[in-house]
C-alpha cells in the first residue's frame, strides 16, 4: 500500500508550510529510517492553498506511475493509495482521453472529467484518494467500499481539511480528526460525506437467494485471479486454515496464465509464522506439501512478540486487544517477507465475516440474527482485520490484497438465504459450510479433506495458544490491581476491563494522547470476536469476555473450560454438483 497526505484549504501557503507538510509525510512513512508505506518514490504537489503528498509502493507500472497523477492539461490532480483491478476495461471506455502512465490509478482523473463525482462505484478495487479540481477550486476524497485501505480525515483551526493514510500524519495538527468512513466520499462542494456504496445487504434485510455451490466457487476464483495483477514479485499468506489455503490453491491453479507469471515465473514458495509446534505451522506445512510449494517457516517466541508490542501499537494505531494480538505475528512476518524481495501478498481476511465463520456463530438463534450479525461484522471490518492487515504489512512496505472482500464476491455471498450458512452440527454442517462445500471436489481436489473441514482457528490463536497466555502474563506483571481499580477514572472512554487491555491502552495513549485518537478505536463487549449484540446469544459468555476463539465455550475444541470435544466431521459429496442446495496465515511467494 502507498501512503497519502493532503492539506486542503490551508491559510498558510508559505515555503515553511510546504516544508511542514513534507515533514509530516515523512514522519508518517518512516520507521527505523525506512519509508515504510511507500519506499519507492515521494511526491508533493502544491496549488495555491492545497498540498498533496504521496509515498509510493510501486506494484503496477513501477517505471512511470509516480504520483500525483494528472489529466491531460493538469487541471485535475490525484493522489491515491490502492489498486483498480478493472482499469484496462475502464481505459477502453475512455477512448478520447490520453493517459500519461500505465498505472491502474491513472483512470481516476479521467473518470472525474466524464462523470463528475459520480464515478466512484465504477471502480473495482480498493482505494483511498484525494482529487483536486484546480479549475473549479474544489476537491473530493473517497475510500473503498469495505475500508481495506486505511484513511483518516481531520480539521485544522484555520479551516483546513487534512487527509492521511495514517493517524500519525495529522494528529498533532488537527483540532479534531476521525476515521474516514468506508464506502463514502467527501466533497468540498457540500462540505459533507456521501455514501456511494449501498448494496442490498447493507440494510440488513434477510435475503432469499438459494445456495448454488458453483456460483460461490466461480465468484471467489474471479476475486482471487483479478488480484494477481502485478508487475513485481508477490505472494499469498498461508496459515493452513481454510481461507488462506483456498487462496493459495486457487492462485496455484491460475498463476501460470497471468502476465506476472510470464515475467516472474510460476514457482510458489510458501511461508508460515507461528510459535514452535503451533497449529498454523503444522497445518501450513501440510497444505504446502499438498500443493507442491517450497515451504519456509518463520518461528517467533513469546518474548519476540512482547518486544514488538510498542512498535505494533505505533504502526497499527489501536488499543483493541484482539487486533494487537493478531497484528504482532503478522508484523514480524511482514519484515521477513519484505527481506526476500516480495512487495505484495494476498491474504484470507473477511471470510469469517461474510460466511459467519467465527465459532460464536454456532449459537445464532435463527437465520435473521445470523445474517444481521454478518452485516454488522462486515461494516466493522475497517476497525479490526482490515486495519491489522493493512498497517501490519505496510509497516515494512508490503502491500496486502484481500480477495474475500471483493465487492462482487460479497454481493454473491450476502445475497444467499442465510439458512444455508447456519451451523447445524446434527446435520454435519460446521462453520463456513457453504464455502467448504463449494470447493469440495473429488475429481480435482482443491485441498485435503481434513484441511477443507478444519475447525476455525483465529490467527492470534493459530500461531500458538501460549502466545495469548504469554501476553496476559506479561500484562499482569506491568499492571497491578490498584491501577485496575482506578481504570474507569483514568480511561473513562472504552475503560479497559483486563490488565492486558490496560497495558495496551497505556502504550497507545503515549503515542496518541488526543481525545480524537482514542475515539477512533472501537469498544464494547465481545466474546470470540463477536459484536456486543451477539454476546446476548449465550448467557454463559458474559462470564468470559475474551476475543479469543477459545472463549467460545462448548464450541472450540480447546476452549477455556478445558472440556474435551469431538470435532464435527461431515460426509463429502463426490463433486460439488452433488451438494444439497441448502447445505451449506504465512506466505506463498511467486519467484
């Protein structure tokens, strides 16, 4: 991912202000003397009282795609972080326009010329951009549908509007700042936000489309293959769980026919991160052996992770417990990946939200509650998994792409009658049944059966159960009972309820002391990553409020109760066509 910073409508247009903007851009994108989000190029543009800065991570057209980008007469200026997967199709519809670069983002200024501000929904991809129209002295800002790219907006006392990929680029200079909402645009003409992404599922009404396994399979394969667009070496995160394993399997099948394979070859190398002997490390090696990849394992110790916590909180910009737990191994892994010359990875986030894959979904009382919870989870992804995936990787100049959050794929899955997604162990239907069945093919298997039907394991659990236990023990050594007794007075907003949460909050407040900063982080009751509403599904959960999947007592095979449970197995049809209609992380690099 690249990084953007814009100061719009600033009353100070002096050279000193330009220097300040450049300083903030560098501060936002420097870590240990590395421009972490965009190490390949820096650009700054000034027009009167507007400043646009960009730090580039070059993935498509690395030779000529430096930013800012312009239209033909340079009256429209764009700085953008993201990828537009349908840019070649869009170029064909813009025959009367002359493009300056081969960058996938070069279509944005020309689409604005043709359609004004009403073009954002035409973009198939993930993005955050600022567009300056110098002819009409106006600007617009937009963020992708789900919030895969990170973006913040702030306001200065002088009336200026600030836009930044990371909070650290604006938190010292704005009187107020907040998360830029996904699926929205902001226009200087109205001074307001406008929701451009409003699919049928957004209102949370229960859909009724029958489950068709092949439709799910085709939609996801399309989502993966479009993300193989790259002019640099790339990879796929592999934890050995269902989601990342499917991404690897599909990539392996389709890579040979891509432009990237012709340039870089189609040999895959797989990488996995975890504590020694962790569930993900074991499963990752098995998947890699099955798919024929050259496998490498990255091991870290609990102390390695603890030593990185402060850097993780600084980069990921949160004090949310589950996000920090999962971000730390991903942060450590990203550094290893980048050292191998890899600049982009595909990842498996988002599947559990759209399919209801978290273990607490076992307790959903009916299909309406099930569906509405998936809607709530998708809408909140930009505060959790998208935030983690984007910032933990970009800390080392690594870009992440998430096929499960493809707009068309989400529409396909979220239009299904949620009865088909419901978890019914007595019928052999486990979590994410519809996804597992869609890729259960006897004739040409995508994965081994026991991997295809492996129980959900959250990333922070899968890297090794002692990781979370070690974090809790470390926090207990640094936060005493007296501190906890006064927590509500010290942190009245999102008061930490555990010593681990208190420990993270202290670090966060040291880096980001403003009230606006603490308001960007979500709060509320949760169990096994549920929303506060879903906690009501089981009265026992209120006694064990922890985001770990092991808090799903009575469901997880190694839950906190220590109960021994038998994994649910299910008979598999010979091919996907035999499926009843209402049934149902690491890295692979290309070198």
